[in-house]
């Protein structure tokens, strides 16, 4: 039996330390859970640690195969990265997983038993192997945040740091519930944006199919009427016929051109200047720009509020928020804010100096600093911009619909006009 030192928390959150004897770290963690304690750290004594180091196998003897180095590929780097990228769970899938885990802990289950149950529960997007690995790591003495930190393709840094703060305060179940609410809120925002884009996408798709059908099927049949007639066709009809010939013969060039443009766009986006230019354009784009700005401001406010509410220090919370926000312009402003807060300034001052965040957000954060309740003020900011986002999505949809309808009407009208002009030319020639 080996001796282990431990640090654990009671259900009340009180931190306790001590020594116990067990066969291994996993057995020591199980003993602590049976005593009603939540293990924070379980470490072997110095003699046991030295023995483990001596018995450790030498690296390089496992015989595991490694990927062949230097293997050439004809695929561009952008396509290879997409094909090799592991699927990350969606926000709703993370919300469901954390909510289920919180429910099991609330029912009084020890953490290892709860993770074992999670492995058998149906959790879309997060394989059961992940829960089994988490359970194994926790059984070996790691904390839940450390175990999740090893699964970076599943759990973002936001999750890991919030749970770490919950472990320090003995409120893991509570922070899991807050995380579930946080992810659910943003999943609803994503769903609203996607639903707002369904109608425009359907209209564009139908329009493209109809135009392609006309150019490749219907127009060639009309062209047979013009053959053998010694008449001068109108310019619009000639342009339409030439376009139809090109489309029929070189249809493969369109998807090829689309792929090439996409690769060039991705390469430009991978550069620092290109990413900043694209992100600035997104925020200033007509129709879509306001929706993107409101979504970014709401995401910043809600994420920072969630971190601060769960006890994450403000500098670390700003760092995590910077990693979560997808826009590099906002990222730079958050980074400058973190540097200013490190120098002793308040949160509102550097945010206002950046010139990116709206005055309403600055004023509400300033009020929160004066009253000593910044997380509540940030939640108010997030709620305000989420409400504005719902309105902006409806306005955007109402603006896109007539624009698409007018565009399709112009294209279809041009097609009909070109064909009718040719028919009029034939009729005039027959009359003569």
C-alpha cells in the first residue's frame, strides 16, 4: 500500500488536506469520494514517485507507427486542413453535455460515477470515449479541469478555466449549470441567424437552378429556330447564345474557378493583414455589418460576464475572452484592454479608447465598476445587444428578400427579353 497526500473539498466548499494509504491514485480518489469529499489533488509520497519514475518505460519503444514524413500531396494545404480537421462539438452539444453532468452531480453522484454514467448516456457530438477518458484521468487523481484540458478538440479553454474556478470554490455543479446556460444562449443566437438565412438561400438556389436549366436545356432548342435563317440577331440574343455555348462546353470551369477563388481567399485570410481587412469589412458591410457587430458585442459581454461570475480573475478572463472572440479587430482591442488593466486602469477606460465598442457598453461597464458589480452590468449589456440582434436579423431578412426578388426578376427579364427580341426579328424577316 502506498501513501498519498491529498487536497479535497467538502460539500460545503471547505478545503481539507491529509494523508491516506491506497493501492494507487485511483483507489485513493475513490476513498475520498466515499468519504463525501471532492478530490482537488492527489499526490504520491516522494518514495512512491521515485519508484514510478524508475519503473517508467523508455520513450521510443512502444512500436507505435508514426505518420510518414515528407509525404507529398497534390491537395492544397487549405483542402488538406479541412479534410484532416476533427469535428468540434456545437454549442448546443456542449450545453447538453454540461447540463447532463451537472444533473448527475446534483443527484449526489460522485464525479467518477457521474462520468461513468455520461459514457453510457446518449450525448450527440461528444463520443462516449471522451467521458471514459475523463473518468480514467479523474480516477488517477487529476482534477476535472485538468482532464478536460487534455481534450482540447472537444472542450474549449472557456470550459476548462470556468471549471477550474469552480473547483477552487467547491461549486463545480453550479458552474456547469452556468456554462450550459451560456452555451444554450449562444446556440439560440446561431439558430436564429441560420433560420434568417434559409429563405434567401432557397431563393438564390432556385434562381441559379432555373437560369442554368434555361441556358443549357431551353435556349439550345430555341437556337435551332435561328439556324438556317439569314437574319441579324439582336446583340442581347448573341450574347445569350455565346454564353450558352460557353456554359455547355466549359461547364467544368465554373466549379474549378470557384475552388481556386476559395483557395486564394483562404490564403489571403491566413495572413495577418488579410484577416484584419476581412474582419473589418464584415463589421462595416451593408445589411450584414450591423448583425455581425451586435453578435460580437453580445458574445464579448456574455463571455466575460460568465467568466467573472464564476470567479476567474479579470486578466485571465480577458485573455480567455480574447481567444473565444473570432474577430481579430475585437481581439486586438481586448488585448490592449488587458494590458491597460494590468497597468492599473479600469475596464471601461481602455475599451472606450479602442473606439470599437459602442458608448452604451462603455457607460454600463463604468456603472458596474462604480457599483462593484461588473458581471451584472456585462449581463445587462449582453441582453441589450441580444435583443437588438433579434430586431436586426428581422430587418436584414426583410431587406434581403426584395433585393433577391428584384435581382432574379432582372436576370429572368433579360433572358425573356433576349429571346423575344430574336422572335420579333424572325417575324419581321418573314413579313418582308
